[in-house]
C-alpha cells in the first residue's frame, strides 16, 4: 500500500510539472463550474448554490452549479479529480465523499483524498444528531443507551457505509452498546419507519430536520458538535451525554490537483468574502449549521484529521457489513 501511495504521489507530481501553464492574471475569464454531488433542492445543493452566487458577485463571473448526483457524492468527486486543473471546475466536497469514502474504500476508490485535489477552503459544519420520534419513551441519549444495554435496539441510517452509519458506530463503540443497523435510501423512509415504531432511532445531519423537531414530530437527543449549537441551545452534545465522540457533517470547496497556486489563493480569498456576507451567514445559521473559514493548507489538515477519525471505526467486521 505504501508503494502504491508513493507511486500515486509521484504520478501527480510529474503530471503537475508537465501540465501547461493555465494561470492567467485576468482569472477568471469565463464562468466557473461548481460540481455538486446531490440532486437539486437538497441541503448540499442549497449550500453550493448559496456560495456560488455570492462568490460570483465578487469574482465578476458566474459560478454555475452542475448537479452530478449518485454514489453518495463519489461520482461528482471523480469528475472533478479528472477535470482540467485551470480553476474553472470546482467541487463541493463533504465528509461523505472525502473522509468517509477514503476511510472505507481506500485504494479501491476511483480518486484519492486529498492527493487528487487542491483544498480551497472549508465552508461550514452542520451538527450530526441522534433523533427519535417525538412520542418515543427516550428523552435523552442516556435513556437510549441505557435501554440498548438491556434489550435489542435498532438505529436507522441513510445507507450502509455512509457517514451516518459510521457516526453511529462511533457512538456505539464509545457507549459500549450493540444496536442493529437498518439502512434506508434517504431520510424520508427512515423517519417514516421511526415514527411508526419500526426502528428506535436515527442518526443523521441535524440541520434539515430542525423544522420537524420544532413542529414536535421528532426529538433530537444530542449532537456530535464539540459545544452546544446556538440554534439548539437546549440540545446537549454527545460529550455532555457521556459519549466521548465529536463528529460533524462538513462542506468545503476544492479544485483538481495541479490547479495553479495563485488561482487557488484567489478562490480561497473570494470564498472567505462570501462566508463573511451577512445573507450567507443568515441562511447557513438558520437551521443550526455554522460557517467556518478554514483556508487551503489548514483545510487540508482538517480533511486528513477527519479521514483518520473515520478510519478508527472501520473494523474488519464493519467492512464485511459494508462489502456487497
């Protein structure tokens, strides 16, 4: 594996050296394409369009969002990894198609993280939470864990090997409980079954479901953020609930490897400007997400740390469950 990694790094270095000069003092001279690995209307799509519109204002060029849904965002990531490194094709990266995919699939992944990309900057973090139906007998995460230690319990996720699956495995390991994983194709069916009593709990990104919490359809027991969320002041963290786990869903901006440094710096600067805009902050914070201005090399380190966090939970037993 070390030999393969060295060979891949050597190939990238050679490719960057041989790549023709694409930097331009007038960049950007044409519209920029932002590839988003979700269908239109989803949470990731919302954030991608929000940032694209705001960056387009300061860059003086349109940033066009192109949706390439499928495989948990991996298709979109592969498209950008293979795109021309000229600053005109970018990717909305996220925990799932970067940290989780690399930790779970490793050398079988069609692209390599972070080697195949130039990190531009982190955009935001959204809390991960454990949900139950509002009529559930479990009022706290401690209640759920205590019940799981005494009887067979289930939890839902939006897919085997996805972020929600691995996040709940972290919770299970830390809490020393065993709960049966029930994968679903999307939040809608998982929530319907949970409210109907077919599954006991559901771990997923909290922001899209805050409305249902406020309408008293769901109860949010705890979130994986390092501290309480300003939009959810009454919801404790996993740590406060006695579970030593910190995990969040994140979104960021990356370009293909070998994109000229001056172009990456330009994009990073304009992303920072977008994240400072009051209208952008208002939309991001409305349902509990928080903007995070973490540029370039700092963002790369952030990605590497997240990959290691997910690798720590990928056991041989879990790989057998994930493998078809």
